[in-house]
C-alpha cells in the first residue's frame, strides 16, 4: 500500500494534506447522499402524498418539541429536512455537473481551435468570450429563460426548467475553459513535438485532440473543480432569486429561498441546514481544486 | 581561504534520502580560480549552494565541515549567515537577464547592496559604485549608472552582476555558469575580467561550469565531479594534461577539437550498450529496402524570409524584419552541410522554411529535382513531408510527454502507410530503438523516464522511421552533456554513412560542425557570410566574421596537454 502511494506523487501529496483529506471525505459523503437519495430519504419531497402538513415546522431533535422521526426537523409543508437537502443536493449536483460538461466541451473545443489556428478565428472567438464575460450570469439566465418562454409551448416549459437553467450556467462558464485552453495551446504550439506533427502533415483535428489536448489537461482539470463549485453556487443564486427552479422541485438554492421567510420567525433550521450543506459542498470542492492545482503546478508548492 | 572537508548534502524525498553530493573536499586559496567541472547532475551547483547557505529546501548538509577563514559556516545562525552572504561570500548567477531587478536602476541596486553591508552615506556609496563600474570596464560609468538593466547588453549586464558581487569586497565569489548564456565574443571578455579580479583583488573564485574549454582558459586548479563525487582534483595543467581518473580522460576525449577532424569520438561507456545490436537488423533491412536510387540533395536559391516587424504607427505598414536575406546554398546529395551562426542569425528560420513551417517571402527551394512549395502552399500529402525529417534541439519538448515511446515511434509508420499491421509496426519500432542504441523494451515507457541523450536517440529513431532522404538536425546536441553529445554525433555519422542520408546540420558550436560537416556555411543576421568546404572555412577563413568566431571559440590547448591525454 505504502509503496503504491509512493509511486504516484499526487497520492503521496494527498495523504500528507489533512485539508484535502477532510474535503474529499465531506464531498464524497454529500455526493453519495445525493446519488442514493431515493433510498436514504425518509420522504420524497416531490411527492405530495409522502408527507403531511400536520408534521410542519418541527424543530431538529435537540430542540424542544421535536419529533425523533425527523432528525433535522421539517419545513412548513411538513417535508423532512434531511430528505429535502438530499434531493436538493442531488438536483444541484446534476445541474452543476451537466452545465460544467457543456461548458467544458464548448470552451475547450473553441479554446483549442483558437490557439491552434490563431489569427482571425482566434480574435473572433476571444471577442465573443469578452462579450460573454461582460454579461452577468443572471442576465444570461434571464435572456435564455425569456427566449425559452417565447418559443416553447407552455406545456413543455415546466419540464424544461432544468435544461434552461443548465444552459444558462454553461454559457456563463465556458469562457474560463476557452481562455485557459487557448493560453495552454499557445504554449504547446511552440513545443517541438507539435511542430513535428505539423511537419508530418497530420490532420489539424488529430494534432489538437491527440497531441495537444492530453498535454493541457492539467490546468483544465483544476478549472473543472473550481468551476463545479461556481456552477453549483450559480444555480443556487439563480434559484434563490426565483429565476431557477420552482418550490415544488427544490434545489439547494430554492430551499434557501424558502428558508428566508422563516429566518425571523424562530424556525432557523429551514434556512440554516440547506445553507450549511451548500457551504460545506462548495468549500470542500474548492479545497480539492486548490489541491489539484498544487499537484499540477509544482512551482506553487 | 575556503576549506571544505568531507561534505555531504542530502535531499529527503518520498523514496528516502537522496544523496546529492558526498565526500567532497576542496580548498580554495585567496586569488585562486578554482574550476568545478562536471556534467549535469554532477552536484557542482549543490556544492556552491551549500557554501553560500542557500541549499534548496528540503536539502540539508548531512555532515562535513565548511570553513571560510576562521569562520565555521555550518555553526552560523541564520542572521549571521545572512551577514556573511554578500559581505564575505558573493555569487554570480548564470543568467544576467534575471539576476538584476528590471525595475531598479543599476545605481539603486549597487547603492542598496553597498549600504546593506557598510554604514556609509548615499553619496559615498554612489562614488564607490561608479568606481566599481569603471574598474570592471564600463566606460562613462557616472552616466551609465543611471540606466536600467534592459539598457545594457548581455555582456554588460553580466559585468554589472560582477560589480554587485565585488562591491562588498568579498573573500570568495561563487560563479555558477557565469558565461553559459553569453555568445563567444562576450564570454571571453567576462572570463578575462574574472581573471583580473582574482589577481588584483585576491578574491577566491569558485567557477562552476560544464565547459572544459572555459576551465582550460582561466582556472588555476580544477575539481572534476561526477554523480555527486569528486573524481579528480589538482592543478589545471596537470589534471587536463595528465588526467589520472578515467572519467576525466573520457570527458576530455568527448570534447570536439576545433583544429582537426576526428573520425569517431571515444565514448566512456555507451548508455544501454549491454544488449545485442543485432536486434536492430530488422530496422536496418527495412530502411535499406526503402532506399531508392541516389541520395537527395537540396538547393536554395535567393531565399528571403521576412516577418512583420513591430508596428510604429497605426496607419503605416510596419517595417518587415528580414530573418533570411538572399540565402543561396546547395547541399550535395549524400553529404553533410554544416550551418553555423550565433543566436538570432536565422539558422532555425532556415530549417523551418525547408520543412514548410515558415513561408519564404521570395526565392526557390529545390529538393532532389522538384521545387518545394513554401509554407501553407505545401499540402498535407506532399511527398517532401516524408522525405524531409527533422531532429530538434530540445529532446524534452520534441517528444509528446503524454504518449508512450511506442506510440511516438509508430506514428510515422502508419501515417505514411508503410506498415499496415499493428504488431509489425511495434516490432519494427522496437528494432529501430535497438538500431539507435536503446533497449527495445523502452517502447512501453513514457519520455520522462529517459535522460536527455536517450530521448534524443528516440527522436532520431522517429525521424528514421519516416524513411527520410534528407535530415535536418537543428542544434541536436546543444541541450546535452559533452559525453552524450559525442554519442549522438557518433550515431548520426554512422547512420549517415549506412543509409546515404543527406544532412543539414545546424549548430552554434563551431567545434561540433567541424567534426560533422563536409561543407560549412556561416550565417550572420540572415546573410551567408561564407560558404565552402569545411577544411577551407576552418583553415583558411575568408570572411572577417568567420575569423573572429574561430579566434574566440575557447579550445583546450591540446598542444600543451595532448601528450599525456593520448598515451
């Protein structure tokens, strides 16, 4: 085991970094909870029949008047808080990960091509990226939401809320990927192995994806973790502001928005529990991203 | 006087402690230039870092003693060590570009250093700084001192670095490759300055270098290191003239001479030579089967390459920068053409023009009897893309570090459609590795598992697997140690003779070209200064530029050392 760890520098650094270990444990627990939510949760918060209004506003077990069935209490609808945050995290992660995937594919593809071809194509792509950066994510989301409302029939609009939200987040994140991929590609273009491939007359697509892409994956992986945290936060922000998901299919952001109403009336747990989970998830992902950055960039160590 | 006894430095790592240097003993007297020579990884810089107390973390001195005069350098507290640094021991670094602060004038940097070590007024410090600059040969120092580092040339900057090092009257200066980043003309001036300072000011110099020529030129005593251990130490004339240790002898043999041509270099022990060379037979047969007809030559006629220069006005077209200016040369079929020139002379641009990476603005290129289209006009399937191959300068960047050696080598085989069957490709690639002197099982490893010399062999193997007729070698050995350089040069000579390759050999190193080339062209600022048979160019140079290049190239004075070295 020790010999195995020593063989890989990343693993070796990992077992010597307490922050990274704690972050990995927290993130893994939340992700596992989200993945297995249907089996772990007491009630299904999307299914109105599985909970009852009579159980509403119960506090966590350590407070007076709690019902031991609901460990972290319930909200005003009588939904179990644990079940809500598990399902909420599940939705947040699904949206975050799919938005990240779209952003990465779009951004890396455009960035690689911009770095490889340079010149006019590069200028056009990067100017589009600049414009995109000037638009706040919320505006992008509103824009896409508005377009979707305009062109889609009302019947499918509700079903497509998740897709619209995902697209909006992806569109505000791809720029990061494109910029990093472009800058790293520029560096690689001067390396002699790329020149050798160009000299041979290999197809540009092969040079980009087979030769260059594996060599720029390091920084991109770092961006991926950091941007996963941003994507989850962005989703929470949009849902909190009411542009995102509605109250009947709550993500973490929606849960926090609902909780806001009870902040001053004594039912603090409805706000605090999803907030703490969101903070724990985002902080641990960010710590892991920082750790990955150290592994891939020995000069910062 | 610096005394080092039984010094050992270790670096803890995840595989246990790594011993960087061990059993190092050395004495440097005042006014003595002590050369510390060795190849990369020999630990010579670690010795210097240990003396000045700047070992890179987490390295530490395991045992041994370091004394400067009466001071035991190992028992100093960090504050005391800080006071000794700069005051009694100074350092000159390799790269004058980065060892000066670009945002401070020379004046400020000198005054800052002087005042940090002596309690003097700013005016007095300035006066001393001006005197120092005059002493190290900067004319008009009172005025020039107000300049920023970028306003000085590379050689002048290294002089300023030396002024910084001597401004506190140190007893010892550690010079770590002080001339490696400089062109030959500037190098000899800087070395002369060091020699003068040692004599006039009685400063002891530890001169760390990989270049035996530099040692032969200035060092009084020399210590030869290898793999963290001292191989041999003594008077320069004695060590270079009558080397006792076989390694010193091998190192001397590997240095190419400037004044005559040798057939093959004697190489200490060939890396990975402990296997059957017959494994390479398959690759050799395959290469010979691909040789059709006579060797292929190359002719360049009035070639120009112009790049867009810096824009000076929004409305005016920028003046072009002329990288190649009316270059005409002929590489005879089956011969080696050497191309020499200093940095920025356009050597690499010429290689790029031939390979189609750069588009010539004017002129014709003829390969064999076919005109080569330039730049993007040469389509991806043009036959020259297979016939012309290139061995690059930097073996650390010429192999894709994410691909296995097998993938790197098999690429030309399937790309040019030579071998359809995957197993046969692998077999041939493995055999080619044997042909260039490597273990065939290297095929499953990644580039980072190999040394620079081994990687350069792999790069040569890749070029050969395209069945080239014309090979361009762009500084193929300048990133390598001399003994490895000798191996690679031997390999290229063998391959050229065996397969009738035509080679364009590009180098800034005149001695290497002398050993390799049949014809030599001298390039300067994009223009050919001189071209002719190698013997003629070296023995009877016509152009003044060639003469000065030859005169300034440091060579070991073979005549005085030769007797013992070749017994």
